[in-house]
C-alpha cells in the first residue's frame, strides 16, 4: 500500500527535510524513525521537495510504501487515522501531519508533482514586528512594490533560470516555468507568492533577493531580462534568508 501525507512544519530549529548522517534533526529522518517502529522494518519516505534548514511548510507532501512483508494485522491496525495520530504523538511539536490517505501505487510525492507554490514573507512595516521575526525577513527600507511587480513579469513563462540557481555544478536542465507571481502587502508584511512547475536549488530565495534589490531602487525592472540571459548566478541578487520562505502547496493531477 502507498500512503500520501500532507504536513506542516516550522523549520526554525530543524535541519531541513532531507535526512543526513550527522544529525537526526530532519523532517524525513524523524518520520522514518517513527514509521520503522510502527511497521518493524526500515521505510523510506519521499518528500515533494527538499526544503532547506530554516524553511517552513504549510503543505509539504510525502509518501511511503508499506514494506512487502508487513502482516495483514499491522496493515489493518494502522488505518489512515491511526497513522496520523501515531505520527503526531511521537513527532516533535514543530512538525504536524495534517492528512493521510491511501493513493495509487504509482503516486510519488516528487516525481508525479505537477506544480508547487512557495511564498516569501518580508516584514517591511515602519517598526519591526516582534512576533514575526523568526518567520520573515526584516527589511528596513520601504520597498517599491510597483517596481517589484514590473520586474516579476520578466520571470513569468518558461526560461532558463540558471542565474537563479545556487548549485553551480547543476548538470540537469535549469529550464523551469513560472505561471504566477503575486506581490501583496498587508499590515506591514510583504508576501511574494510564486507558482510554477518546479524550482531550482535556492531559486525562490534568489528571485526574492533580486526583487528586493529592485524594490530598494538598486536595480531596474528591465534588468531582469539581462540577468536571465546571463545564465550566471553572479548576475542575480542576494539569496534571501531561509526563515521567510514557506512551501505552501504541491499540485498533482
């Protein structure tokens, strides 16, 4: 059987999604440790993407297959409700499983995903918000949102986003399609929401850093076309810090 999970997590104190040999403080590692105790065998859980240390998720999606030798009694015991309850009981409080369901055997959280939405949050109020400081990037200068919106239009559609990829040794295609970028400001918080068919390593954070530089008046919106054409990470802006980034939603057929 193949189970799909939808999760939320506060990435502040976590070392990212992907399990690592030098730490047990990852979302994947914590989930797999509990699942192994539940089923009595090692289980690999697949996430829709590898969020970095400090990045949050409102709707991360993952899936796992029950080991072939699992007894019928164990499968019957761990209903979808029981799986959710058990995982939430033993996970740290900064990770919550929101939903569990049985899905087609061919479903894979990453490989069958058709699109993702990320949101980056910037505290741009006159006075810093004490309660959002761990979950936003603080920007003291008032940002020119209209200039940022004009710049964001250059990123819409299908482009080679190599200039916005932090992995300089990337061998796979760096072509991605962005279908929407929405920039809003409410109660001092600027949110930039990106929707696309996939995102490169640190791509959203570099796009955000570049747009912030436009908002500061350090770059012109028209320069975005030149940055894309350069295919050079050095041409783009800074990498916005992890704490302002959220994986909002993953889309499937």
